[in-house]
C-alpha cells in the first residue's frame, strides 16, 4: 500500500477526530509521545532509519489533522455562540421554504448549517433570507431556529434557479419516476419514498440514489464517446468533456463525491492531452483531497463512501491480476474481476454504511454486478433528457430511460427480497473505529504481495469486533413516542420507561415487500426492547400492510384490533400470523385500561355498536390515549370528523392531550375545530409520505394547528420523529435536532 494512501488516512482520521472533539490536548500529547518514541528508538538503532522516519511522518500528519479539526471545531463553536446571542440571522436556504416547512440553510457569517422550522414567509432554494422572531435551540446536529419568520434579501443565483427549473421539468416528464430521476441527475433525494430507500439499502445499492463518483464518471465517459464520434480534435474534445462535467457538478451543488470524481476525470484527461503518465494513487489522492479544501467534508457520508469505494476499485484490480488464473479469458475473467471488485467495495464501505444506515447488505457484490451495466446506460440517457432542447428530444430519451429505471428497481427489489439479504447492526463508536482499522488493513493485504502482517491486523480487528460487547439498554425512566417514517402510512411505536414497545400499526405493503419488514422491525430491533403489545387501528393497507411481518418476527404477546370486518389480503395475513405465533387477540373495548411500566393506555374508540353501522374502516379507527405522569398522547389512526364527533358527544374531556397524532395523515376530513379545541395539544405530529398523491396534509388543517399554538412536526419533512417525556417535560428529536417544548402542560 503506497505511503501516499496511508498518510492520507492518517491526516483524514486526525481531522475527523478533531472535528468530533474526540481527541483534545491529550491526543496531541499522545502524538508527540509517539514521535518521541520513534526518535528515541532510531537513536538507539533498534529500527531502520526509513521506518522511524515513516512513523514520525504519519504521527505528524495525524497530529496536523487533529490540530486542524480542533481549530475548526472551536471556530464552529464560536460561530454557534455568536448565533445564539443574535436577534436576526442571515442564511442561505438549501431547499424551498414555506410556512410549516422544515428546511436546512447555512449561515452567511460562517460555514455552520442551521435548520429552520418556518412559521411565516417563503423563498426558493438558494435565496438569502433574514430570519427573525425565531427561538433558537442547539443539539449535536447544530442549530435549530423554530417559529422562524423569513424576509427575503437576495434571490437565488443562476445555478440554483437552473436546478429548480430542471426539477420541475423532471417532475412533469417522469411522473411517478421523478423522485428517483431527480436523485440520479441533480442530487435531490427529498422525494424518495422510505420503502425505496430501504430496498436499495438492503440490496447494497444505496450509493446509486445520490450523485456519486460513479454517476459523474459515467457521464464523463459518455461525453468522451460523443466528442470522439463527432471527430473533434483530441485536445479540444477532452477539454470540452471536462468543461461540461465541471459545470454539471457545480450546477447540482458540488456534492463532495461528484467533486472527487470531477477532479479525477480532469486530471486523467489533462494527463492524456499532455501525454504524461498518470500514477493511479496520485489520481486517487488528488480526487480525495480536492473536496477537502473544506476540511469538514471528512464527515460527509457521500465523500466517505466515494473515497472508500474508489480505493477498493484500485486495490481490486491489483488483487485480481494476482489471483485470477491466467488461463481464464473473456467473460470468466471479467466476471471474476467484477465479483472481486464488488466484495472489496462492500467491505471497504461497510463501516460508514453500518454507522449511518444500521444495515449491512450481504448481496451487494452480486447486485452491483447486475446493476452496473444498467446504470452505465441509464445515466447518460437521463443526462441527455435533461440537456436536449425541445420537447420531442427530451420526451424520446425520457421514454427510452423508463425500461432501464424499471430494470434497476427490479434488481434492487430482487436482491433485497432474498433471505438474509441484509443484517441489522447497531455499531458503537469503538466498533466503528475498529472496523475502519480492519478495512484499511484488509485493503493493504489485498494490494501487497507480502500480505501476512496486514492480514494479521485485519484478523485482530475482526476478533476485537466479535469481542466488543453489545451496548446494554438501561431503563430510560421516560415514555418515548416514535413516529416511524414509513412514507404514506402509519407506524407509531410507544416505548415504556423500562424499554418495552407498544406498536400501533405497521405501515403499508407493496409488490415486493412491506414497511414492517423493511422499516419497522429493523428500527425496533436497533433501538432494542421486546414488543409487549401490538394495536391495529383499522385494516387499510397503509396501516396493516406490514403487520404480518411484525407479528411473525417480533411475536407480541397481545394484539388489540378494532375488529372492523374487512377482506383485505394484508388483514387476513395478519390474522393468520397471530394464530401461528399464538398471540392473544382481543377486540378494542372503549373504557378498557392497560398499565405498562407506569404508562396507562386508555382505549376510547371504537364501540362495537357504533362500528356495525359503518362501511368505512377509517370511521372505526382505534383511538387510544397514553398517559405518563401529567403528559398524555392521543393516537387517532385515520379517525375522521364523524368519529371525532362521536367522542365529543360521549366525553369531551377524555380526548384532552398534550400530544396529538393528527388523524388521517392531516386530511381535511379530520381534526375539526371542535375536536382540536377539546384536545388542546401542545405538539401535533403528522405521519405522511413526501409528495403523496392525496394532497396530505391539508394546508387548512396545518394552519388550524399552528394557530392553536401547537408545534407541528411532519415525517415528510423530518423523517422519523421521537418525543420523550418524564411525565412533566417534553423533549423532541426531529431532523437530527433535539429541543424541549416550552410550558408543555396547561396551567392548573
């Protein structure tokens, strides 16, 4: 393994640790001690001179990274202090902002990212706005400005306007495929459905969903073929391809993986124009380090995956030349090389994937072999659809791309559906660090002819990973409400102070799977704790779709059901699963109360006499109130105005709650003014899919909640939501931020 690579790893590791604040003065003293020991041993002649020089250089690089990361962390902290004491904030929006939205932005005064929960004002992505009348909170993910009022100061620049215009064109041209196309072309992943993300993660194809070095490399290669077909002079053609690629990367926002690939593409083509040899590790270093002009990039997941993947590609070529028999020719040699590349790439990217996604795909080498040729054809076709003038050319290429989009999704669905396709993991920080050491050692062993020493290091890292105990989950002493992001559907998980789960609904189903298997089960297992009770609100597919998978995998002791007669396949599968595992099934009875570790569940609806006269399952939704101390949460399923009125007629005081799970995904058929007045929530949570075709949530309902003084949180904007309470205070975790609700309880 070249020293250039090892030195880069040392510097990047030091910078990352410094930025994370994991190593302070003690770490710098340790580096100094390491260098001192190396000098002492060299003076005594116990190690060869070149080795101690190498060791001292690596220690200094690591120390320099630590120092730089620490300086940046302190600068960010100082910026946060200044922001905390400010009365107004000037920011640049990273997404379109509108009342009720949750968007990210960057402070103009420094490189700090902030999140805005907008109460009033709107502006497109790329705009400079002044934020006033906001309440500031801080968390491990940065600054959150709540109840923000926006005043536009400067419109977005031409590149941001171009990106927004292209996004609108793609939406109109590709319809249901538009979210995937936007992700592949302009690095816009906001509209991707959770089940699609889960499918590609389990298949080991999650890197396809965001612009990476692979995408830019494919487009660059296609441009080179085009200029060759046009018979342009070599130098002019290559410079034109480089120029178009660079402009494209800048236009999509210059994500670090794309910048890495563009830098590499530029270096290779300039080398060809100048007829100079290009050393592979030199190009790797150039591509990896150019994005680090902004050193905080070392913490960017896309950059980590891109750099680790490209290092694995380089090493796999060397390793394949050494292990693939010379007698193998043609397709056998290519297939063996692709499988070696797939395996090494999967191993190299495993640490960041496990840390960020909590999953490891075991089918990734095979799925990438199958998906690679499809993406190689699909990416330039989509690029042409974006650039071609006139509707006829763009529509033609768009139509040509649709079979490839279907084929790509079929590969992901097929790979993800294989038994044991992915395993759920929850690595600790120590396990993640050990795995990075093991991966670097493994790549070194695959590269070098003398592989014994790095193989021993990789083996020791694996043994240590197996030895590191799993973290023990202690009782939190709090009730937690998890609104799991399952797209257009419901999956609400209540966790008791002793770590037991009560699950209400399990999301939707689709042709190749369901949200229970793809999202709910991995989520509950990763957080930890047994499933004590499963409650089904009603038998619609977006609530019961994943129920059978949940029952079979997590085996709840009890299940409560509204028992609305329905013939859906998902509902029948749930009942069959209940019978198979021997869970106790019982109809919901209004007035029934259950106690779980200090949490009281009170069932309010539906009544069987009420249900028998209905023909809509929504109107017979299970409504349950969970109370812990002085804090309560009202969970309403898809209850609509008719059922809300029935509750108010019976006992309007029974629905009073601090937290409201808004009925029917925020539809205008639910959350009537009278019902909202009776509930009086301080927090309203909405489970809703991004870009759904139902128009959920209804703007009037959202405005009604906001006017009532409730903090409105939506899964389509924030992903999974977590609310925690000790019985008096309420803490919220949303969009990577944590804060407390002011005065969560009404006055006595």
